[in-house]
C-alpha cells in the first residue's frame, strides 16, 4: 500500500472534500483527484461517494480510515519521540566504566543527569579497562570510562580528570614502624592486586618494575572494595584510588605508605569509537559531566 496514497485518502476523509484536502497537502485539486482514483483502482474498491457538495466515505472507506487514523497517530507519536530524543529527554545512555569510574566518579553525575532527563534509560556496566575498551569497540557501549592505558585500536581517549593511586596497608602493618621507607623496602611483601586486564594493575606493575621492586606473592581481587577490605585486615599492600579511601584514612583503619616513588598519578579518560557520531543523549551526559568538573 502506497503511503502517499494513504495520506491523500486520509486528508479527504478528515476534511470531507477534495478542495480542502488539496489545500492541506499543497496539491492541486486535479492532481489529488487522480491520486485517489489511482488508489481506488489499486485496491479494487470505491472509497468515496462523490456528492454535489463534498465526499462521503463508503463502508470500505470507513474501514480503511480506522487503520489510517491509527497509522498516522503512530507516525505522529514516533515523530514526537524523535524530537524528545534529539532534545535528550528520552533515549538510551549505554556506558561501560572501569572500577574507580563506575564506583566513585560516575554515579553522582549520572544521578544529576537522570534528574534533568527522567525519560532517558541508563545502563552502566562496570569492569576492567580491557573489558570496557573492547565493549566500546564492539559497540556494546556508546561511551567508555577507563583509568588505565588504552590498547584497543579504533578508539580515541580524552582525559577528563586525574586520579592518584596510593600504596596503603592496615594500621598495624610492620612497615609503618620504619622511620624512612624506600621503594625496595616492600621487596617480597604480599601484594593485593586487581585481576589481569585491569589498567590499574598494569600501572602498578610498571611502577614496581621502574623502581626495581621484587614483587612478593599476589592475591587478586575483582574490584576496589574487595581490595580495600583485604588491606584493612592485614592481607598485604594495596594501591587504591585516594578518592576511595578518604573515610578509612580519617578513621585510621588504613595508612598510606609514605613512599613517593610508589604513588601513581593516572588519567581518568573517556573513550569512544574514532570518527563515530555521538547522539544527543551521550553529548548531553558529557556536558553534565564536564560542568560538574568545573564547579
């Protein structure tokens, strides 16, 4: 069924005359008359009775008009939905975030964005840098937020904030009794690390190697909170984002090892597919994020 012919039919049905329908559709009356005759011929039914003054639908016309009215209602609803998406009032924001970003940086910003855009559906997957980078490359996430080096081709990274990883231990750890600590003083000490594929672990390993530190036994954890708990209970040395341990440092349940060489400055980065167009919903969230960093 030709949608143009259906629009012509619907205009006549709603206005009741060829002339009024022609004005609505900006079509000449003779052209519109030809269109409706062609449509009737194609369907094999008569849709209108031609009266001296106006047009009246036949039974076939009344049946078709019920369907046409529903179809054009859906069309108008779809158009309104597209306008709302264009204004970022609706849509789907799909984010992948590595642990620090997903736990400590983004939730507050997402809450602010959601309050301003209640119609937007938001999903966030939290994983390691490797998982997030690959998810953006595979188009499972529109935006990624990572805290380590980017190794996946076809993506671009933009730093939006800095973070500091600091070596911490439980308050009763033996190393805290030393007056002056060197990087090599942690040789052979038990270490608490993220799993392989974590950008955080990659940065820590590079720092230890650069300072000729001999790694002790490593216990692996899948998230920052588990690392924190293990460190607090004397499981070993962990490198944790300073943003994640302010409470524990204030309470004294964790202590920073004062070894400047082992403190790591790292970028927190937004990643996306190179040359990919971001939709208005993603752009609106990035605007909210950047505004929060400026305040």
